[in-house]
C-alpha cells in the first residue's frame, strides 16, 4: 500500500506528438483504496495519461509516482492493466492466457494456472477454461483479459475504457469485479467516456479535455457545479404558461424543465395553481454527471449521451 | 526480487511463450523438414542431370585407327591407365576400328558417326601417331596421347617386371595449411548457412504482437528491451532445436559414410583444436544469430503489415550474403585490412572470427570478440526497443521511425 496515502500522483504531465500537446500539464492524485475515474471525450488524452503513468511511454515533462516509486516499472508486479485496445494470443487457451499474464507479473506458472482456473470459474467461464481464445466471443475474451489483469492480486488496477464493447450483462459483471477488487484493498483507476459507470462506481474523478484537467473531485462535487432542475407537468397548458415559468424553461413533450429558482419552488407552484395550470407531475432533480461533464468540457466536445439524472 | 532478476524472469517468460507458440504447431514440422524437401528436390534435379550426363558419356568414344597389333598394345595401356580414374572422371571408352584407305579422311569421317559421340581419334602408327579431337575434348586427346606413349614404353621395356608400389593411407598428425583453410571456409559457410536459414525467422515476430494488440499488455508489464530479448531468445531456442535435430540426423548419416569420405572430413584441422573449434563454432553461431536477429527484429518491428515484413526478406538476404562475402574475403587474406574490418564490423565479426578460429590459435581474441559481439547485441536490442517505443507505441497516427525518415509530412 502506498505510504503517501496516494496510489498514483501525476504532476504536470506533458506529452507532445509532433507539434501537438496531447497531454498538457495534467495533475492527478489517486487516493489509495479508491475507485478513481478519468473522464473525458474521445481524444482528450486519457489513454496517453494512463500510459505515461504506467511507464509505457515517457512524459516530455512532469513527474509521476506510482505506488511510491518514480519508476513505474519497479512497481510492475503490483499493477494490473487492461489496455483500451484489447489483445490476447489467439492460439492460447483462456487458462494459459491468464497464467501468461500472471507469469509476466511475477507469479510462477503453476500458481498462475491454478489461480487462472479459479478466476475463470468464478467469472462464469469455467466451461471455457481450455478453449482457445480465438474460439471465444469478444466479451468473453475481454473478460479473460481482465482476469489476466487481476490474477496477481495487484495493489493498483488500471483499466482503460473497460466497459467498451461489453453487453449490459458483462458490464454488470465488470462493475461487480471492480467493486470486489476495491473491497480486497486495491486501488482502481479507470478511464471512460460513459458517465453511468463513473457515476455508479467512482469515489473521485478527474475530467480531462483537450489534454488538460478541467475538474477533480467527487461525483457529487461535479454534479453540484450545476443547479437543480425542476421537472414540471401542468394539468393544462396554453400559450401564456411559458410567461409564468422562469427564464430558460424548456419544453420536453408534456414536461417543462427549468432551473430551480433561488428562492425555492413553492411561490412559483402557488402562482401556477392559482392560474389554473395545476400540477400533474413535479420533481426536483439534481443534474447528472453527464450534464456536469458537458458543462465542464463544453457541449461541442461531447457526443450526445444518455440521460444520467438520478 | 531484484530488478535484474525480474527482467530476466520476464524475458524468459516471453521466450518460453514464443518458443512453444512456434514449435507446437503443424507448420513447425514443415519448417523442420524444409532441408529434407530442399535436398529431395536437389537430389531429383541432380539425378536427372546425372542421367543426362551419364547417357551422353556412355555414347562418347575414343577411336583407334591402327594396325591390329598396335590396337592391342594401346588397349593394354588403356586398361592400366584407366584404373587411375574413378567414377565420372573415366575417359570415354576405346573403340578400335580397322584402318582402311586414307587414314586422315577416315579419322575425319569418324566424327560424323551419328551412333556415337567421337571425342578423339588416334590414327597413323604408334611411332608417328596423329590425334584429332572434337571441340571441348582436349583432355581426351591428351589421354589418348599418354596411352599411346605408354603403349610404346611398355613395348620398349620388354618383359622386365614393372614395380608395384605399396599404397598406404595416413592421417596428418598436425594441421596442414590446406586443412586449416578448409576448416576456415567450413566455419564461415556453416554459420552463414545456418543463419541464412534461421535468423530471418525473427523479422516478423513482433508483427504478431502488433496485430493481436498484445504489445500494449507486454509493454505495460515488461520493459520493451525484455520483450525484444525474450522474442529473440525464443526464436534462438527454435533455431537450436532445428540445429540439434539435423546435427543428430547428419551425425548418424556420417557414421555410414565410406572411410575415404570420413577420412576427408578428418582432414579438417582447425588450428585451435577440434574441441575448441566446435565450442567456438557454437558460440559464434549464437552471436551471429543474436546479432542478425536483433537487427532484423528491430527493423521488422517497424513494419505495420505482413506485406511490409515480406518486403524485408530481400534486404535481409542481401545483408547476410554481404556478411558472408566479407568474412570469406577475410579468410582468404587473414592478415589483411579487410580481415581486421570483418572481425570488427559487428555483423560480420562472428563469421570472420569463426574462420580465424580455424586458421590460427589463441583464445583471447575470441573471448574479446564474443564480448564485443554481445555488446552489439545489447546495443541493437536497446536501439530497436527505443525506436519501437518512440515510433510505434504511441496512440494516434504516429508513424514508425523509418517512415518518418523516408516520408516527410
């Protein structure tokens, strides 16, 4: 366990590809034992940041400390990694693939093979233990690779876009596995651009866009950047209704949405009832992480995502 | 666990993976028996050529247009001299014909005989013989001249018994100049042949990791230098298996060889001694493989597709042949500047030094050369890994180093 209280510290990491600064002074501090998300739109520099922190590529400037060492390779046996581009040897069996990754991380083959069998059984892949990777579905192969990342029981698990390409059932399995790893005491650092997972899993998160860190904090702190939203459905509506609602109110079918007034919603509701519009439906909702993310990185930087309000 | 031990363990893990992934496939059997296939085709081709040659030789004739008594004398001399020749080197058979009319005209006409190929014709008398020969058969004409002279000498010697010398084979105790030179060329050619066959296999090995995208996992867990060295050692293991298999097969075939041929092999007398020579041959094969393999691995790792890998096979072969030529020149002129250059240039050094082991004694130059060569293996691996990290192992559309060098913009 990291003695500083942080499993990963990145200080002003910079990476240039040609004239382009892909990562431009990113700072991160990942508390030991936490689930930490690195969020950002495509091309934000998430993968490059993770690669620099793992020592796969060297930063052009800045420093990083991984499990108390400035040389990430020295902590290699204590780190598990699932890259964005999944890759396994197709001619290996599932058990061999997991055992091979265990051997790379310091376990002997016998122990690796035994743990591989246990993990595959526990993950519901017992039937595929001796199946060649080329025979497995994409989701199964991805699960095998994830098991290869945790087989040596790492202190730090780094997952780059772990949910991409998985069906909902396997996404749920993966979430359970991440939580189990956290419960075991591991620190989990993962990147994603899908907000639901981050919102459900992360203790803390950083939002990166354009190679820079735009936000760092908890999910609640991110959501608190935006005011609460009122979702109001009138009993009846006419052309004068918008005039009674706060400025910026938007209509979504029968529903009207607007920012919660600073003096509360009670006075407004009384006026609406008195005017005969009534209340067919009403809810006051905190903005989702998706909304906060869009606000932070800018609407143009983000592809439309699902509604993540909670 | 120390850093060095961890890197060694990771290197061997990758080597083991590559070795098993290569050996435990049906394709490996094809690779293992490739020399047999090559030898079979060679034998079939050789047999065909030998048959054609034999058929032609069977029809060749040396024609005698002499008086019957002189024909018998020449026949006796031919029987004795013919024993000097073995196998394909036998002169054409003697065809004794009765002389009639103008001997010169008859001799000229003999070459027009469609039934046989007349190589040469002897006519006139043994005191004043004349020999005509067809183009390309000068040696046969000379043979006829010697036979005619021998026939006359035998007659002049009368009935006095000719001496019958005792013939006994001996084996040289000390290395002869010829034996050392033969050993040098054997060493250079042997290592060239083996590396030509085997080291080119390394060039495409990184393509597998790139295509399967396993490289990211490896690069996160293992220093790229260990990945490169592991892959090189894995393929070296495959090469050793190949060499061990064929060495065993050939040693068994060697035991069945006729005594003369086996004795000929024993004439290989390396200056450093047979045991030391065998040891150095193995060591220089290892360094030659690792040197060429590390260069090919580094270059091949820059290739994005199998097509690019295949395109590299020609320059690879050219490099190997160039190193062979340089080392051969060094063996031919052991004290020349080219010999020194060949011994110092990393890629030709193992070949040249193997030749030197056969030609001159002393261990220190070899120990220094092996250390020099291994240092260059380390340099090539480190350079290859760095180029790979800088040029390939980055996201986006970064181009490999060689593309950035060749293609601007």
